[in-house]
C-alpha cells in the first residue's frame, strides 16, 4: 500500500485568474503540468489583466 502524504507535502501552483495557490488533486494526476486554473469558474474567466 502506498505511503500516505500530508496535504502540505503536495505540489502547489498559483491560479492564472485569481492568483491564489491551489494544491495537486488526484483527478489532475495525468495532466498536472497542463493545469492552470484552480476551478471551472476561474477557467471561464480566463487570465487576469496585469496590475498597474
């Protein structure tokens, strides 16, 4: 049986839309490198405009 991981040990990324960090999920296992947004709502909104 695989060793359990703590949530804090999982890889994280910053969402391109809301700029909040989000953690790895099992459903993203095969395509983690392509995941850019934390949720469907952020994906629909698209990338946020740069501040300034």
